[in-house]
């Protein structure tokens, strides 16, 4: 087992990474401080891993909430289901919420924990690659709205993140590829040597070779932990973690949540952010080819849906947490391994970038 730390002073917490942590380790119960526990999961994960978690909780008063699986269910309505379970059990403000699932469950569970009685402890047990390397770390919680993704939420840190790599054995290929999109992102924004390593080892990752996968997860989590420790509330460098996300969120919102997985939309958005960076004189054609190639190797999409026009794209991008005073702000790549901070993008350049993809 590897252990990393998200260093946030009194709110610091560990990230545990290893095999069979749910079944064979006691790290979960070490972070439960009361007798009341609610486990939030979904209909896909419950048959696979809920019993394993509950076997660790026989000494506790436990409630379970099983939500439907999918980005389209990441709503206030379904968070209310969690509140109802807590209230029906008369759980107090020191009850612990365990989020057992992918990014959607982690975001909703964390948001419910942030809101219930103005905050109860929660633990992240991410069960997808994307959640293990990205969404479970850093305390971003929330839900979607028909007009914008993740526009309702809170910064609320967990007590611990338990990334059991064994659960990835049951992850389907599409979800696994979507997680690799976020792994690739870390090399692009902050570590050119890691990106070089990914290019050399991408086939091993696709084949889920344990050593390569363990290294990629640890490297991604370490990068995320370092950035979050430096900028918890995204006033500076943490925004670079959103490379490709402004474009990608527009795809998710514009096509209806669920048609594209988050990682798929981010892959397309990252290619668009790279093209924008080339138009600003930062990247060259060879850089663009490298970025597109690695996403294509993972069988991730690199072109946006033709159902979104440039005008619709820009309309959707105008609803983004990075925007200030109505200006669309994006993250670019000054070079592979170094992302820019958010900047106001000129509409003309944005239109040229988007049009170039629709002309392909």
C-alpha cells in the first residue's frame, strides 16, 4: 500500500493506494469517528462492493443509499435522497458518510456531507480510474444543472481517500479509457517527463499491467495532492487542472449529461485547448500530433459532436466557474508539461479554433 498526503494543515488527509484495501485493510474504520455511518453508492457498484464495505462496518449503525448510475442523475433531487436517509435515521452531525463509487457518487456524496447539518465527515472510496486519479482528491463536490455542469457545489475535503486498485478489474473498457484522459492531463499540465513516460507505456496502461497502472495512479494523485495543497480554493494554479474542461463541459451540457463520459469530453476539450494554444503561438504542429495521437491510442474521441455549432459552443462555454465578468476564460498549454493560468480568450480566436474542428 502506498500512502500520500494532501497537506491542508488541520484539514490534511491521506490517500491510500493499493490492492485489496477494501477487503483486507482496516484503513476505512480508522477514519470513522462515530457509530453512525451512511454508505452512498449506485446500482452498478452495490452488487460488486457494497457487501465488502458493510462487512467492515458490523460494529456501526449503518444506512445505505443506492442511487441510479449515470451523470444524468447527478442532481439536487438525488442528493435529497441522501438527506432523507440521514434524517430518517436521525443521524447526528458526527455521522460519517462513505461515498462508494465513481466521480458522480463522490461529488454527490461529498456535497451531501458538506450540507447535512452544515457538514459531516465523509470518506471517498473511488471505484473508477477517473475518480481514483482525479475527482476523489481535492474536495470539489457538487451537482449538475441543466444550464451548466458542476455549477452548484462546495469545496469540502474528505477524511481520507481509499483507492483500491483491485476494483478496477471490473471497470469496463470505456470507463477505463475515460480515466486515462485525466492521467494524460497531468503530464500535459505539469510534468513533461511523465507525459514522455505515458507515450512509451500507454499500451501497458491500456492492457492494465499492474506495475504501470500503479505508477500512473500514484503519479497522478501525487500531482493533484501537490496542486491542491498549494491552492485549495482554485484561485491560481489549481485552475490548471481544468485543462480541456471548459470545452469538455460544453459538450456534456450541450449533448445531455450521459451521452459522453466526462473523460471522453475532456479528451476532446484538451485537443481543442491544444489547438487554441497553437493559434496563440505556444504549441507547434508536432505537439498537436503527439497530443491527438495519445488520446487516439486510448480510443478516446478527439473531435466534437457535429450537433454543436460554434455559436452554441460559445454560449455553453460562457457558463463556467472560471469566467469573470462575462469573459470566457480557458486554460492553455504554454508547452507540453506546462499549462497556463486561466486567461480571457478573444472571441475571434475561440471561433477560429472551434471552426477548425467542425471543418475537419
